[in-house]
C-alpha cells in the first residue's frame, strides 16, 4: 500500500462496523474501509453527512457503543493490534498516544472542571506530571494553543469560553500528552471562517513542531485541500477514492468525487450550480451494487451487481468504480 | 427608481429593562440601511451573531425594531396596524435555515403548505387543494406526498416544503435566512438552483442571508457585509469579491479555504480591538464602504 518500507503509524484493513436496527437487522455504517497514515502525515477524510466518517474514527479508537459493533477488519497502530487490546491497554492509547478533537467541544470538555484542571488531570492520568508541575504545564499547553491570557483562562469553566477558545482548549487537551496521532472530527465546522482559519493555522503549526500525524475529518473540501497530504473520499460507508490531495482534486477519478467538486459554488460559470441528482440514502437503504449508482451519470449494468472492488490507478491512488476496474490490477 | 425594499437606520436592542437598561442592552442591529431592488438577489453576509437574522426578522416585524424605518413598495411597515401588516406580509415571506425545526412535525406537509391560504382566507377547500398541488409541483415535489409528515422527507425536500409554503401567497420578496446551510453540498446545489429558477419564473426578489461567501458570490447580484450589528460594505457581488475595500471584508474573504491552490490568497487578519465604526460612504459608483 505504501512505497516506504517502514510500516505506517496507523493502518486500517477491511474495517466493517455495523449497527443493529430496532427490527434486529444489522446494517453496515462502514464497509471494507482500508487506510494508512504515516508518522507526520495528514489524511483528510471527506464525505457528506452519514457517509461513515465519524464511525470510522470511533472504530479506530474502539469507542463504538452498542447497538454498534466492529464486525470485521484489523486496526494496527504503532505496532499494536487495537482490536486485540484490553480496556486498560486501550486507555493508555486513547488520549496518550492518540489524541482526539471533536466537532462539539462541549461534549469532550467536562462542564464541572476548569479547563486547567482537565488538562492537569490528563497529564496525571498518563503519569506525565502531577500537582503544581501539571498545573504549570496545563498553562503552557493553553499558551501553545494560543489561548490568550492562559493563566487566567485555565481557571475558567468551558461554558465561560467562546466557541473559538473552547476549541483551542480542546486542542490543548488533545495534545498535552504529546500523542503521535490526532484524530480531529470536524474540528472547525461549528466555527466562523475567520476563527476556522486561526484554528487551522494553529493545527498546522503544532503538527509541524510536534511531528503529529493527523486524521482530519471534514465535509469541507477546501479545508482538506489546504491541510492534508492525502485525501480519502467516503460515500455510503466505503472509501470510494483516495490519493494525494492535489492529484485527486485536479483529476478526480470517481464520479462521486467529480460531482462533489463540480457542485461547489464558484466552480461553474454563470449562476447555476452543477448538481448531483438525488440524495444520500439513509443507513440500510443503499443498493446492493455501487452505493452511488442511483445518482451516477455513468451507471452501467455491472454497477448494480456488487459493490465495485478497489482498483489501483497510478501512484498512490485508488478508486472503487467499475469504470476503472479494467484499467490496472484489482488490489482488494 | 424606488427600491422594492428600503431599510433605513434600523436599530434593534435586546435585553435590559427598567433602570438597568443602559447597561445590559445589546445592539444586535445598529443603524442598518440598505435598498433591495425589484428582481434582484441581495446578499447579507457576516459571521455568527453579527445581526443578520435579527435584521431579517425586524423587516418582517416578527420582532419589533427599536427604531428605524422599513419601507416596502413605498409603505412604511413600522406604522402599519396589525390588519394592514398582515396584508403586507402576504407579499413578504421568510424561509428559515433549519429544515428540521421550521416545519411543525405533527402536521402533514400538505396542510403545512395550505395553512397560509387558510389564515388569509384564500379560496375554498378544493381551490386550496389545487393550489397546494401546484405549489408542490413548482418546487419539484410529488403532490401525492402531501399526506406525509415532515420527518419522512430528507433535508433538501423539507427545504422545498418550506419554500412551497412561503410561495403560497404569491409574495414578491422572500427573505431566505441561510436556506441551504444545513444541507449537504450536493443537495445544497439543487435547492439553490431551484431558488434561481423560481426567481426567473415568478419574478421574485430575494434577501439572501448566508455565511458561505462562495455561495453568495455565485447567486447574489449585490452583497452587504455585516459586522457587529453594522453594515461595513455594500457592493455588486463580483466587485466585492475582487476588490473588497473594508479591512473586515478583506479578512473574511481571505479566510475562506480554497480547493484550488491557485485561488489562495494571503491571509488578512482583522484587528477587532482597533475596529472603529464609520458611516458608509460611496467609494465608487454602487460600492459603499464604512471607511473614513
Ligand atoms: N449510534 C448509532 N446508531 C445507529 N446508527 C448510527 C449510530 N451512529 C451512526 N449511525 C449511522 O451510521 C452512519 C454513518 O454515520 P457517521 O456518524 O459516521 O456519519 P458522518 O460521515 O460522520 O456524518 P456527518 O458528516 O453527519 O458527521 C449514518 O447512517 C448514521 O445514521
Ligand atoms: N431574542 C434575543 N434576545 C437577546 N439577544 C438576542 C436575541 N436574538 C438575537 N440576539 C443577539 O443578537 C445578536 C445578533 O443575533 P442574530 O441571530 O441576528 O445573528 P446572526 O447574524 O443571524 O447569526 P448566525 O449566523 O449565528 O445566525 C447576537 O449577539 C444574539 O445573541
Ligand atoms: S461503479 Fe458505476 S454507478 Fe458506481 S460510480 Fe462507478 S460508474 Fe457510477
Ligand atoms: Mg460525523
Ligand atoms: Mg442567523
């Protein structure tokens, strides 16, 4: 999968995560997802609402709760088999080796502790520092996350902070144990563009100074283009295309990627926007073949038979579409 | 030519009462003035909390403005009594951002679209049914789905239902408050195109409230940028995007993430501390900016 001989920091193979519906049927929210992320690299995971981005992230952290479960696949992180670890071992990975940032900071931040206490607590739990040393370090991390007047802010509760400051506090919390991988699920979606730009600058800067690998989940193709080295596009629980971000956005191979790029405002002449007809089906409503078939302008008979396999199309690029299946060898 | 809608020195203060009023009021809308011409799409952009929604609601008098005038087709809406205001509102409609919460979940969608006709006592039962079917078709929905409930529709479909309801009384102006912000990009494009088709077909005028600057550039004729309750710049859409004059507009535009590396610009950082409110003045024909 990767040309380098060193194994990737994170490697997901054939991940399948299912949810039990009220009627007992199990449906896959994530199917056959494979991805790899090298140390220091940023992978953007994009796709519309319900495509399976968050479920993929939660699966990597083994945080999928019933009625959901990981039904198949392997997840290797830093030489460890995540799916084989016990809860105690998982806890040392979560927060310590893999930091996470969520879209809604109020969910991740505990409302009854000051943000300084929360960072100090994380440092203590992971035996990095305790007591006064941990409190001092907490302030340093808030400063690193460019929280102005950090010493005072450390004594405030999450609800006392603006959205942008809360997101910075969460970044400080995610990074304070110096993880090697950060999973950021829509870290800026709830923010205004100018605040988003500041947070993205901050992530870039910290990524460089700490040598972080970043799994950046978003539905904003502009954010991915500006932040990521590689991009994986999800639709209907599957990665339909992945590769270096510049190559994929310049010459998208999958009809869905092509459609997504074409319907962005500012890409078509005149006032009309290019559309992808139809809507994303809900979980359990996807067709048997290619999930995108009902909306695809290139649909063929073969598209409805079975989900297309992943085909390699040149340097570090893969696509799942029958139009490309004959091109090179099928890789999975 | 008199504009279809003229907003002059609109002010809306929230909060505060009695002797504490001075201290606790928030000026959500502060001396806002602009004109919307018949047939155009006028964009109102700015970041969260800058006063866009409040401006839209004051225009419709869904909330009472603190001061200022709103003149629609030559009539000052602020002075209308409730009967005349109701009549005026037939001509002025609003579509909300959230297609999930803006439709009554316990009403069938056909009844939701019919409701304004009943309120304004238009037509008998069968005439209204015909009109509802016509409206469904107009927004690209199957009239047979009128007996379903809102939760049975996708976000884009619900936004179409909201639009059908807004169109029921044949308005000339629609205030669209973030009509596609909650939708996925592929569906957003469908709804935006529908809005434009309806505009061409029915001669509608839109006040289009949004925070997605890329979208605003694509759909609007003219755009006003709001910052902390005030308008800091108004210009034809292309001119605003190519040649922004106010430092805040420049900062806002430069913060938009670009898919194509060739479109990237140097980030302009706006100094919120140093911001000084200035009156709008014309810096070139049709281009106003709040600059000294
Ligand atoms: N706890 C759950 N129970 C049942 N279904 C779930 C659960 N969590 C997620 N799903 C379903 O799994 C699918 C994938 O959801 P996921 O949250 O991963 O989407 P996403 O790509 O992150 O979307 P968004 O952009 O809206 O965050 C969706 O159809 C969702 O409804
Ligand atoms: N009913 C209210 N009572 C008190 N304050 C209010 C009320 N409605 C709005 N505000 C305040 O007025 C200001 C402007 O709010 P408004 O909703 O108009 O902003 P907006 O530009 O529409 O923002 P968004 O992009 O988040 O929708 C905000 O500071 C808001 O908190
Ligand atoms: S497999 Fe067929 S339906 Fe699916 S994207 Fe490719 S051409 Fe379209
Ligand atoms: Mg998600
Ligand atoms: Mg609003």
